């Protein structure tokens, strides 16, 4: 329903959506210049939950930064800690045993499904349907139980270590994960019938909230947002890290650029993650989970290092500048949601507030990750 | 029937008691029902099955202070919740629960019900405008356009029923459907072949008129915080809440009377108030069921549905029924 | 005109499918745990706040080396010790030796991020994770744990 609108000067009003508003899922604030229900101009205001994780990364020793990374994105924390350990392993030249890499891939994909499930529920709740959230949380609880039995925590994991893992997985983990895969496939079919096919749901998303590929490139949007705009880019495929080159999986890409395309990308990604987990469990080698020789104190040689990983929200990159000491000289986090959100201002112009907030839901914003 | 002061008092007290009790326990039923649908128990701590939850909620609301936001239109702000509740209670006066249980049977009962139903939109407008809240104003504008566009197909459908039964008295309407379920207006007859569609139409309109999901645009919590009652706390909010549920009871009662044969048994046996209540509560269950299944529509989707689908179909049905009534 | 009616019917059908799913769920058993009345036992590897481990004599294994204090990212561990001299028999001779004895081990749980670095850094296996998760209080002081005291209470 977005189209050319004719605004009388002086006939607009300012609407503050947030920092406490049900649709922003946190403390994001959007200053909207409104003409009735139409948005004339929007301005996102950040910084309500800034915690200086980057500075902490520079002031603490390398192992001490480990718990920080899982506080960025509390829904898909393992992906972020994965990026962190990868960049430091690359910098310090630590070899990672194969078993540890496989377990990392399996747990990251489990966490990705958990994150997408929660997004799915929250997104449908943004559109006014409450029940799918409860179903999604029930499934997510299975994943959290599996991960809790291995990592010891439910949300803010601190599981990966430089060179390997905190502890090894047991048979319970493998059998529980194997049992989870068919269950999740069944549940995905249910979600398809309950939500994806629903006429009200489709009417609210189909052709609404257009984010074209040029806009994604302009703002650096990655992940499901850019894949919903037809850009076939997935860090796991394009710049394979860890053991992702060993897995056979597809990158779902849709060319419609609307909210429904982004929704479909994430729903398909869950299926692909299940495939990766299945293959990972089949291929899981025996062996140690920590390298035999590991430097006691981690002091990467002088240099500039970068590592990008594909998290649930997009491409997450860490740039590490080391001066050879036990602290990082520069610790820069490139968080995907920040780029994904910055296009909201431009994309929502001329939209109805309902559609704009539905589009915001389809961006999958996690505010602590934007503000870091 | 003569209307003495005593009769009127009893009727009003009974109506208020019925409305308040229903409102309180429908909230409980809604929360329990939503809980079951979402695989959780719902309120279960206060009393057996959580049955003491509504009195506890009521006490909490009454104990709270009623705050009027600065810059609000005081008169409108205070009047709005009352205006939401009073017409809902007044409507109970004409509803025949059974052959004998009716406060005042009127020859223009249908007209009176719809006159009162329209006042509900006014209450929302007052509340949104009076509380001087941008979300409130947006919500009330939405709610008014919604109630206007849904009253039209609703009234057209009612006219169809009035043509079939030949009366505007609710009691006589039910009497015209006496016998088995094949006599109900819901089932198609030679003169009215499209009645099931009419019922569906009326059902959708009732959902929209009572601001229930998926048409709860007036209080779309993910966009407009709490819509028109954003600024209301205490019993102001409580009255809106009770008014909403009282309206649901009236809407479903009306559906029962117009389409489902009122207090008549489906097989013509033992007609009585229990049949009426069974039908009403089954319909209310379906309201709860729908609310916890679907996402919310958009405002333009809602208007499109009304003007492009419901109104043409109801008009066609009216014309068809009028023509067929002339033939048979 | 054909698409007009087929759209309506297809839309209605999709709504009915949704209703049938929620109706089925209505009769399925509840999956939640009524929390305050029933609690879940934490898994073997659950990481609560840290706890001291005792040796055979019921004293803490901790030798007060301070590794955990240094490893902690949030600086929430503070410990104190005193030197105690004791006599041991070495090759038939009595010798006085000194050793550190833990006198205070405070954990400020308000800043702890449950990363487990303290347990990993410990070379004497003197620390472990507790399985407690029912920690709730309206007072900040309730989360300043004196782990030595907790050990004593556990033993008594």
C-alpha cells in the first residue's frame, strides 16, 4: 500500500516508537514523522543499551573476552563466540582438532535453528498472532536443553575455547540431537500449514516491505535480508571457514525482496541447518577436543586479522589488530544487525506504520547486538 | 407486559449481574483456552482451576488509582469507559434468553440492539481522543472506520433475516424457527439458499464489531501499544475490558437468535434457556479459538474485506432472498 | 470474477487449516513445568556460581594461589590468605615449613558472568560449579557469597 503520498506542510506529527515499545523488541527508538498512519520520515536512534564490548575486548586479556561475545546476540550466541575463537586461532596459529570443529559446526547450527525459531515466533507476534510463539518456544526449549547438557548454560554460552572446546559431547547429546531432527522437520511442516499458508499472514507480507538488492549493497545488509533480495551470499559458502566446506547444503535465495521472501529464507535455512547437523553427526570423528600443544598465554604476533562468520542474522566479522601483547590493540566487531537495521530509515518511507513494523520484524533485530 | 419500576429495576440488576459475571469469567475462559491451545495451563494458582483469578483481578483493578493524564480532555476521558459499558448492559434488556426470561420484549428489538451497538464505536473515539495520546488517536480513528464499514454488511444480513421471519421482535424471530434444526435460519431453504454464507458473514462482522482478533486494530498491541486504552488504568480499563466481553456475549446471543434458533433444541425436544446458553458459549469458544490462531489483519485489508467482499455478497443475498420470497 | 471467488475460497480454506491445527493442540497435554511448585533438576554440566571443594579433612582444597582471581574477567573473586607455619618430618628431622591457608573467599555474584574461567584456571581442582539456579532476591548483598562459610555450612 505504499505509493506516492502528498503531504500538507505542517500537517505531520512526530511519533516516538520506543525505546519501550512492543514492536522494537528491546530498546530501539524510532522517531517517526507521521502523516496519519503513513510514515513520512523515520530516524532510528541507538545507544540505549551500549556496553562497550569493543573497548572491553581491548582492555582484557584474550581469554577474558570470551564471555563477552555471547552477550552480543543472546539468541544465537554460539555463532558470535565461534567467530571470536576463529580469529584468535588464526592470529595465534593454533591448530584445532577435527572433532572440535565438527562439534562447533553442529552446535552453531543448533543455535541458529533456536534463533530462527524465536524470531519466527516473535515475528508472528508482531503481526498479532501469539500462539506460534509458544509453539516455537517449545521447540527451542528442546535445543536449549540439548545445549545446556553440553555447554552448561542456556543462553549466554561460553563453550568454545581457543583451540577447541570447553568439554566433549556425550552420547546423550548425539542421541538427543538425532531425535530432534525428525521432530523439527515435522514441526516445520506444522508451521507451514499454520502460518505460512495463512491468508491473513500472506496478505500482510506479500509485496510489502520491499528492500531491493541495491539498498542491501548500499547499507551492507547481509544474511537473510540480502538473500531475500536475491543476493546469493552466505559466508559459509563463499568464504568457507571451520569445516563448512565438508557439508552439502544449499543457500536459500528468494528474489521477491519483500517481507515474505525474508520470512521464507529463514524458514528454509532451518531445514538446511538440520541437514548440516545430520551430516555433522554422521561424520563426527573421534579424537581429542583440545590441541596437544597450546600456548599457555595467548599472545598473537603483531598483525591485522579478520574473520567473518555467518551467524543467524548475517555476516559477523571481527577485526583484530594485535601489537604482540596479551591484550588486543584494536578489537572491532562488525555486527550484521547494525547494517540490516540502518536501511530501515530509507526502506520505510511512505509506508503504513503497520507494514513498517512488520518489515522491522522481518529484519530480525536484536538490539544488544546493534549497540554492542 | 407492563413495565413497572420494580420490573425495570430487577431487569437492570439482572442484566448488570449477568454482564459482569460473564465478563469476569470469560476472561478466565479466554486465558484458560489460550493456555490449552498453547500447551500451557493458564491461570491455575488462585483457587481450583484458577477460578478465583477474576475476583482477584477485579479487586486489584478497583484498588488502583484512576489517573488522568495531563492535557487530557477530562470529561471525555471519564465518560468513555462508562459509555463502553452502559450500552452493552442496556442491550441485554431486549435479548430473550428463553420463552419467559426476557426483560422487555420489544417490537423493534433488532433496531434497538444495533442502535446501542453503534455507541460502542463512539466510546472508543472518546477514549482515544480524550486521552491525548498519539497512539490512542490513531487507534480510535481505525476503530471508527472499522465499525462503520462492518455495520453495513451486518445490517444488510439482518434485513435478510427480517424479511424471512417477517418480524423485528427477537422473540418472534426465535418462535419462527421452532421445531428441529432444519427450521433454523442457518440452514438453507427454498426462499433463502445462501443462509450459511450469510451466517459466516455475520460471524465475521461480529468479530469486527466487537474488536476481536483478527480484527483488533483498535488495540493492536504490537503497533499501537494498547490502542485506545493506552492511558487507562484502574477501573477505567476494567470497564473497557468488561464492555468488550459483554459485547461478545451480545454478539453471540444475536447470532444464536437470528441464525441458530435461540432457545430451541436442535431436535425439537425440551426447548429452554440451557440450549440458548450452550449455543452462546460454543460460539464464544470459537471466538477464543480464532483469536489464538490468527495474526491480525491490516487496516486496508480489513476495509477491503468489508467493501469488496462482505458488502457485495450480503447485497446479492438480500436481493436473491427478496426475489425468491416473492416467487415462493 | 473467477479468481475473486477462488481467492475467497482458498483464503477460507487456509484459515480452516490453521484452526484445525490449534484445535488439535487444544487437546494435547500441557508441556510447561509449574515452576514454583515443581523444579527441574539441573544437568550434570550445569554451570551455576562457583563453589569450593573440600579435601579429605573437610578443609578447602584451595591453596590461595590466586589464579582464579587473575583469570576472572569481571573481577568478582576476592580472596585472602595467611601464612601458617607447620612442622613436617623430612628424613627423620622435624622441619618448620610455611604454607598459605585460605581465610576469605568472596564471590560477588552480581558481576559474575558464569564463564567458568576460574574453574578452568585452577590447577588444584579446588573449584566446582554449584547446581543452584533458584537465586532471587531484592537485595544486592544476598549475592555476595562467602564461599568458605558455605563450605562450612555444607559440612555441618
